[in-house]
C-alpha cells in the first residue's frame, strides 16, 4: 500500500517525523510523501514546515491533496466511517541539496546508505 | 486583512463552517478561502470534505497552501512564535450563476436548494 518513500504521521512528536523525512531525502529520494489522517493532519503540516524552514530550505511542496477514506470500524460491527486524509508531496532538487548545520560528508542514517 | 469570501476556522463545530461556506457560494462568490491555524487545520480539511461530499459535489479544490506565520505572544512579553497555517481555495463553476445582488433565482446545489 504505502510507497517506500512515505512518512505516515501518527502520535509521536513532530521531530520524529521530521527526522524520517530528512533521512529519506538523504537516502537519495527525490520525493517524499507525508500522509496523515484525522487529527494528525495538523501535525503533518507542522512536520513539513519544520523540515522546510529549519533543515532543508530548498525543499519544495510539490502537491497537497486532501480526501476522504471510508474505513470499516471494528468496534461498531464493520460500520463504515469517513476519515479525512492529507497527502503532502515534498520534492527536492538533489543536486543542490544542503542540510543546515550538517557537514556534507555526514550520513544522517546509521548504516550509511549512500546518496547519489 | 481577511477577504470577504474567507472562512476562518476556529473552535466551533464543523457544521458551522460548512454552512458559512455554502452561504458564501449562495451569495454569488465563485471562490471561497478556508483558513485555519494550528490544531484547527484538521477541522478545516474536515469542513472542506463535508462541504464537497455532502452538499456541493461540483465543488473544486483550486489550491491548498501551507505556511508559517510569526506572531507576537502577549503572554511572553512579545516573543515571536511560529504558527502554522493552511489556506484552502475552493471554487465552483457557476455557469448559470447570476451576479451578486441580482434577483434571479438559480439553484447552485444539486438537489435543488434555491438561492434567494
């Protein structure tokens, strides 16, 4: 279902997800999808803004989509309920990527995946 | 600051703001701006989805923008704090729509509610 370069926003603190986004870009992704449902939507917007303003100034918001999913509720015997979702597509031009406060040779991810 | 065709999302229930959006379109607006800050962002998305799915199927989301405002806090002696915002631009194609203030009655909503 979820693509490899997706960050699903849940109940953790904002910086957890910010780090996840930065790690994906450092692993060589050009696009990252930030997805959230219901109340986590505000946090998704926060994650994007913190990532962009504090760490990756050349990050672009390519697209923002909102929609409604219908989910079957376990508690109510499978009754369908409507759940709002947001998907924010971030993209960065890898050639010019800079990360504020880091040296160029430092991999962010433990295990040292190579960026291209 | 706020344009006349803006709906600012606060702490009221979703249906309050849905009604506000529908009223603006009924008054002849082609575009409505739904704006929210911080935790109200999720509610803004909910307002848009409810308006579109339940009341105005031909409503289009023209644009979604997110940004960060810097606001001076009264409590902390004017210290600046970052506040995330969303602005969702809704538009409806009103081919048969009359201009604002005219007396012709045109049903804007499928299902046949009439404008005044």
